C-alpha cells in the first residue's frame, strides 16, 4: 500500500487573502504530490516499509537501507510535514488556543503573544529552506525547533504540534522576500482545535 496524497480539506482559495490560490495549487498538487510519489518510488523495492506509518519510518531512519535513506528522509519528511500543514488551517479560523494547550503555552512562554514572537524568531532564523515547529517532547513539554530542508521533528523524537513551512515555495508568489509578513499572516488561518488535538 503506497502512501497517498491527502485531498486538500478545503478549496484552493479558502485561505485567501493570507495564502493565495495559486500558491495553494502549486504547493499541494505539485510539491506535496511530488514528495508523495518520490517517497513511494524510494520504497518501491523495500515494500515492507509500506506497512509502517510515516512517523514510524521517520522515527527510525537507520532501519532503512542506506541507498534509500536520504530519499526517504527528504521525501518522507516532505510527505509527512505537508499532511500536517493542510490539516492545521481553515477558512475563517485564527484567534488563540484555549484549554490545556493555551495553559501549556502560557506556562512555557509567558503569554500567547510572547509565544508568537518566539515562534516568529524561530521561523525567521531558519536559513534557506526548512520549517519551524512547536513540538512536544516525551515528557509532554513544549519547545520550539527549526529543522532544515524536510528533516523531521519525528526523527528527533519530537511530536509536531504546529509547523510553519518556510520553503520559498510556500510564500514566494505572494510575499516574495517578505517572510516576516507571511509569518504574521499565518496566524489568521490556524485552526486551533486541530492544533490543540495534537497536544
Ligand atoms: Mn512546502
């Protein structure tokens, strides 16, 4: 059973004006689709890995034959991260987290606004392509990490709660070099119910 590209859970234009339609089309139908097909191609001759979840695979890259390890690290990471990416947004969302996630954020960062500032710093601090993440460790503690390329928090034993894709393909058509504006607008479309459910 090959890995499948999930359908976008809303229309391509649903996150306008914060994420533009053209970027959504290319990002989902070309980039995410590309990671998916390249992941499947990499695993083709080692089909036993299709029985594992993508998180299980990324959590133990050393279990993979060396010849396909880099391809799976890159494309498996890309596949997994974009699955998380689309799920965490929705039209008309935004606002702030509530409940236990809000409490944990306040405890760790002081306030939601301070968390946003630290998250932005992490996202701006990723040099070149990569992601910034709010993650949970094995003790349930929150922290922020930046990961280059498609390297995964899963490989570090961390669970992603919220991620921002800072590859240029995620924002360049609309924002060009203005990564900071893209990060500021990212909050407008976050579905905190989905994000909270990961915590
Ligand atoms: Mn991307």
